[in-house]
C-alpha cells in the first residue's frame, strides 16, 4: 500500500480535496482531527502539554484550543515544541490506521508536511494551492474568531507555495471546484496506474 501525503497552506482547501478523493474510495486520515482527539484522550500527551503550557491548557479535561492557539501562533519556538510532542503520536496513530486499510493507497491530510521535513515519509505528496486573497477569504468565512492579520500571521508560520512546489509530486490549484475535481481524478488515475505497474 502506498502512503500519500496531502498538504497545503491555511485556506487552500485541503479538506475539500480530501473529500473528493474519499468519494473515489480512498481512505483519508485527517491529522488535525485525529491530533485533537489524541490530545484529549492520551494521558501522556495531556501531561506533556500541561508541562509546556500550564494547567490552563485544559479546561474541564478538554483541550483549551483557543488558549493554546493564542500562545503558539506568535511564538515559533513554542509551536515547534508543541509539534514535537504531538506529531510523533499522530505519526504512530496514522501508521496503525493505515495498516488496517485495504486500498491501493491511503491519504494523510496534514497541514505542515514540508515545514516538519516529513515529505520523505510518503511515497507521494500532493500540494493544494490557491491565491492568497482567496485563502484569506475562505478562512474569514469559516472562522469568525479570526481577522485578516491573524490569518496572515498563521500563513507566515508555513512555507510559501513556491517553496513547497519544488518538493512535491503533484499540485492541485483549488479555485474552481469543477477544475479541482478534474485534477483529483487525474492524480487518482496516475497513482492507480503506478501502483498497478509495481504489482505486475
């Protein structure tokens, strides 16, 4: 089975693209959702996060996401420390999940594959892109707690698309849904063909 990474900056539409692959029968692992579950359910992660942020990191045994977001997005070192705690746990959880799937390939949707220098872990990586103005507009529409300045601050914590393109295998420009679907189908067919050739 092939492991495929799906990534892209905030507001690029990774989840929209992931759902398109899911419709084609590809199992999808959403790293962000699974990380949040693990941070609530794992006693080891909970203890490490409290050590890093203090008791305010949890509110009634639930991760205090707004408190942590406020702390890390202006502090790259703190963000790196949080990632160093969470990412190994998510990686192991993904491996266990992938081993139970029965498809030709699986996709791990993850925001910072290149920032964490994790692209070599995957057989292929797909990058989702969109113009910055569209990305900001999308995030503003889905998250009323953020303003343009906060979104740009988050973007600054991620590599630029031009840097990521040099390292990726496939690029999907996600502006018009119909065109995005066509790109998804084309990549899906390429991956299936490559896997079929390896088997023969």
